[in-house]
C-alpha cells in the first residue's frame, strides 16, 4: 500500500515543473502543455485524497477538471493558430502588442 | 518492496522525466511526445489509486484527444527554437527569477501544508482517518462515478457539456481565417503550410 | 363657499399659449390670432358668469379641482386651490377685459412683426399666469402666478432680443424683480413658521399669533408685512426697486400697456390688499407703505417732467400712479375699536388707472406706429391733424389721469387724496410719535400727493402738447409717412377712452350721490370701509384744491409747450443746467445702484470666480487628474506586453497571498484540520440518495471512513 504522502509529493513536484515551464518557456505551445501538467498535478492530489478518504466525490471533480482542460486546450490552441496567422510567430516575447 | 511499490516508483520516475523533458525540449514534437508519456504514467498512478474510470479517461481524453490536437497544431506551426528560455533584458531576467521563486515557494508550501494535514489527520483522536486499506469493491468504477455525476453533480456535468460546446464553437471562430471565408482563401492555407515547413 | 370651475379661467389662455408657441409658426398668423383672442375671450366670459354669481351673493367662489395635496414636505401640506371673491373678481375683470382689448390691438400693431406668433404665445401665457396670481387661494399659488408673470415680463421686454439694450432691459427687470420675489418667499416662509398655514381664508383665525411680539418689541405682523412689502415694491416698481420699469419700455407697446401699466405691476397692490388683515394688526406697517407710495409718486413724477422719450414719460407716470395706489393701501384710520384703510380707493384707482394708462400707452403705440417707431417727443408735433382718433382718445385719457372732473381719474385720485388726508395711524394721543402719526403724517402725504397730481397734469399735457400740437419737428419724409392706425387699433383706443371717462362713475362717493358708490359696496364683503365719513363740504373742498392743482399743471404745460419747446423752457434749462441734468438723468439712481450694488457684486463674483472656482475647485480637480496622469506615466512601464512578466506577477501574487494566509491566518496543520472538520459536515449533509440498483444492492456501501473527520 503506497502512503498518500508519496502521491502528494509527486503532485507537488509535477506542479512545480509545470509552473517552471510556464515561467521559463517562450513557446506558447509549451506553455499550454505546462498548464496541462499543472492541472494533472491537481488531479493527482484530488484522486490521492479520494483514495485516502474512500470518498468518490473527488472523482467527479477530477472528471470535470479533465473536461475543462479539454475545452481550455481547444480554445487555447485555436488562439495560438489565430495569432500565428497574423503575427507569424508563437514566441510570447515577440507578442508585445499590449505594451505601454 | 512489493509489486505495487515498484510500479509506483517506476511510473513516478517516468512522470518526472517526461515532465522535465516537456518543459526543456527545444523541439515541440519532442515536448508533446514527452507529455504523452507523462500522461500515460499519470493514468497508471490513477489506476493505483483505484480511480479506474479516470485512468481510462486520462488515456482517452488527454493522451488521445488533447495530445492529438497539440500534435496537429505543432505540425502546423513548429519551428525549432534556438533560445527556448526567455531571457531577454534585465526585466525578463527579473520576471524569470520572480516566477521561478514563486513557483518553488508555492510548491514547497503546498506540499508542507498537505503533508502536515495528512500527518495531523493520522494523529487525530478517535481513530484512523486516512485509510491504508483497500477501498470498497466498486470504488472508482464507471458505474459509481457515473452515478455521482448524474445525481449530485448533474448540474455541473451539464454546465461542463455546454462549456465544451461553447469551446468548440469558439475554437472554430477564433482559428478561422479573418478574411471573408477560409474556403475561398487558398493562399492562407499555402502560407500556413509554408510556415510549417520553414 | 360655492363651487365654480375656476380653473378654466387661467387654463384657457395657458392652452392658447401652448398652441401658439408650439404650432403658431405652422398654422399661420390668422389661426394664431383666432386662438389667442378666443382663449382670452372665453376666460373673460367665464369671469363674467362668475361675477354674476358674486353679484347675487358675496360668498367667494372656490374650485376644488386643485384641492388635492400639491406639495407635501414634513409639516408642510399644501393644496393648490383657486378662489374668486369680490376683490379678485375686480382684478379678473380688468385682466381679461383690458387683456382682450390689448390682444385685439396687438393683432394690428404687431401685424408685420416676424415674431407674431411667439408674441401672442407669450401674451397668452402672461394672461394665464396673471389669472393664477389673482385667483390663487393661498400665497404659494399666488407665487406661481407671480413668478409666471415675471417670466412673461422678462420674455416680452426682451422680445426684440437681437438688440442688446432690449435684452439688458429684460435682464434688469428679471433681476430686480428677483429681489422682490425673495421678499415674498421669505414672507411665505415666515408666515408658515408662525401659523402653519398659507391660505388667505385661514389668515383671520391666526391674528393672535401674528400679533405676538417677535423682535425689538415689534409684532411678527410687522416683519411679515415688511417682507410682503419688499415683494410688492419689486413687482409694483416702488422705491427702491422701481428702476426696472422705465427700462421695461424696451418691449413692444402692447406689452407696456398690458403688463407694465394695467395688470402685472398692480400685483403688489393686490397682494397687499389681499393680506390686509395682517397689516392691520400693526398700523405703522401701513404707514410705511403709504410713505413709500407717496415718495415714489413724487419722485417718479418729477423725473417724468423732463423725459424726452414718449414711453419713458408714461413709464414714470405709471410708477407715480402706483405710488398713489400704495398710499391708498396705506392710508389707515386707527380708532380704538378698529383699524381700516383706504383699500377701496386703492383698488378703485387701480381699475381707473388700468383704463386710462392702457389707453395712453396704446395711444403712444399708435403714434409710434405712425412715425415708424420714433419715440422721441422732440421729433414729434402737430400730429392731431394726421391722427385724429389717436389724438382724441389720448386727450381724454390725459384729462382722466390729470384728474379733471368728471372723468374717472378725478374720482379715484380724489378717493386716495381724501383717504390720505383723513388717515391717522395711531389713535389721537399725547405722545410725540403718536401726534406725528395721528395728525401730521396724513397731511404731509396729502400735500406730497397734491404736488404729484400737479406734476402729473403738467408732464402729461407737456407730452400731449409736444406730440399733438405745434409744428412737426421731424423730417419731411417722416411727415409724408404719417398715417392713422388701422381700425383694430383705433377701435380699442376708443373703447379704452370711453372706459377712462366712464368707469369713475362706479365709485362716486356717497356724500356726492347717495348710493352712488357701487364700487365701494362691491368690495365691502372683503374689506371694511374706511372709518372716517367725510362731509360733502369737506369732499368738495379737497376736490376743488385737487382740481386747482391739476389745472395749474395743465396751464403751465400749455404755456410752455403749446407750440413746441418755448423760449422759457430753453432759458430755464440754460439757467439751471445742473438741476436740469440731475433730473433728466433720473437723479442718477441707476448709476448709484450700479456703483453701490452692482459693482461690488461684480468684484465679489470676480473674486469667487478667479480664486475659489478657478484656483481651489478647478485646481483640486486638475490635481486629481494630474496625479492620475503622473502615476499612469510611471506605472505604464510595468505593462511590458510580455506574457512572462504577467505570469510572474500573477504567481508572485498567489505566493504572497498564500504566504500571508500562512503567516497571519495560521494555516497550520492542526487548524487546517479543524477547519476541515468544521467544513466536512456540510458536505455530508448533502442529500445522500439511497443508491438503489435494479437488484436493490446499494452501490455505495457505508464507507467506514465517512464522518470520522468529525
């Protein structure tokens, strides 16, 4: 039996890696992927506690998180495509139209 | 070390390596592939947690649908990056440091709190709080989770389905060519594919 | 109290005004004229039928149509009602009757004016407002009409607003009237704070309250009376607020006749008579009214002697005659048993004055019409041959205002002179002040009025001779153009002239012909008759003296001006140039007001504008705006447009919130668990359905862990 703490540590590490990806990378696609990583870290935490408490409500939450992540990915990627069409780039540091 | 423990550590290693490769890869295709590996590893861990239904969903939706979408977009837009990490100018460096610091701080704090929580749970008077034994027979099955979703979470479920519908429409609208129509604009497709090859 | 649909009386002209102003331009002059005249005629008919009822019994007519709550604020509960008693019926008849005549006249006089329909709209609006003023059953309703006529006066004085002098005259009238209106408003507030009512009908039941001492040993009624008097001096152009009326002649002549001679300017007199019970509590208030009236009468008459503008002379004459009316209002006789005043005389003079002064103004209008707008009497002369009708009616009106027997002015002016002669504001006593008010003041005022009457006769006939006798002093071209006015104008002139001759017979004193004083009897239900009954001998003595004064004035005018400006006039003007200039420039009162009141106000306003408004208020606003700009200039560098910076900021914020909640909120493990244990029951209270499968086996067996967190 794996203690729940192991899963929590793993989720925290995954969350940090995702966060670093968001902060460090310039490629919008990678940033989106990192966000997916962070969402999965959250899911892992939910499921770990669900198992520890023998409570399935967290499963429903995880299900909803996956659905929302799918929606987010679809819209996010279409935005990326749209941006690429007009700006010919997916590097966020070149997308500075909102500059002062 | 029983089989379960070995499985856990094996997949944990896979997840961490995959995640690190995802965020460090210069090549977007490589990043996507690493991410797929990470998701598979996560699906395995979900199964270890008796979340069989969600493990299946993880493979189907994430590793299947979402990653296909990513690959598709990457194929269209992909270019190798010479400088994958943004470090342009002092302000970028500053933001970089702040971001990394914040992320690490958050991770450590969250972890410590959660661990604290589980420890205190374990030491609660009045008996064990966290179960180390196996959950009931139907825990995490499609029937049980589905039952929950269609009873207690029916509203959220329907709301999410509408959200997905909106997302589909939004994706079509946003990604469509902004000129009169995508079908009558062959040169847009040409430039896109051109960009993809570059 | 009898019911009568009084609200139609002001409503008809108001509806006419709305029609003329809204649709006049579209429907054309003919229909506009028809609507305007018919609405006034209709309300005149209503007044006539109401007066017939009043003739049968003096019970006031009321209209409950407006009796619902009009203004409700705290203790203040006001209903807007209309009432018609015998006093207001006189005013109503004058307003609708003379108003109708002047409407007819204006349809000829203004025929070629571009603003024809606008003019009739304003004129009808004035009629409506004036009728509300007269018919109001409480001070606030009267005040609505009071402000309404003020507005119309402003609009009509500045009717030809493209000339700056006219617009300025309108503004001056408005501003000066505002001072008076303020007095009236204060009077209302004061009366309400004392008695809690503003209805005229309820006033007599609050005399006790009004008689109580307020300040400096004087009763509240005194202060109330003074405030009303301030309002009255503004509207009725008395010292010190008379200055607007001469300038008001900038408006079209029918306006001068209707508003600034016959009706609106008498509103002050009317209101004073309306509130007479309050004045009678403290007769010295009436003495002040009389003194102001007498001084105004003499003052304005002396200015009128030297004026050269046709309408200016008439304007000063109006101010002077209004002074007569105020003396009539103020001529109280205080006997130990009762206090009464010469209200009949005042209202009688108001009525006769309305006829002959309207006739004079309209005659002036006819003259100016003939001379293409020329109003300078030094450029007139010899007009009697060219304008026979105007000349005849003007002469009749001049005789009436001069007080020649048996024309109307004789009877009304004599009533006022007699009242002033008999007046005693304190019962006969021994003290110093009492002797003055009981014996001397009445005589002094009588002598002042006598001198004024002589002056009046002089300047009116000076005007008459200069305009209608002698040789024409204008250019030949003007002479060629002179033509008699159309029938719509001369007809009205004749009606008014006949009125100027005839209405005086309504008020022949009882001592002359027993039962002849129909007018006094008519007003008796409203005001008591003046206590002193003079003998026939006394009356004729005073009458002969007054006639002598008038005759002297006429004779002097004839001697000096029969053939234009005579050598004697020039010699006198040359001999006393400073006096001549002093009087000709109206005693420099306008300049005095300008220096003492207007200029300091300008300086104060300038200071407020430059220092308070521009510097402090605008400065504060600009400071806030400037600060925002400066902060924005600095902070906008945070908007790099780089997503990473935003993400870093967001994450830093999240870390900060988390860290703070750990530090401050004590998000430690133990408390966290406690919080969870508090929160958990809620989760478990969610309705747990009996999960029943077809084979009746619970899908979710009771989990041992459930509820253990508690």
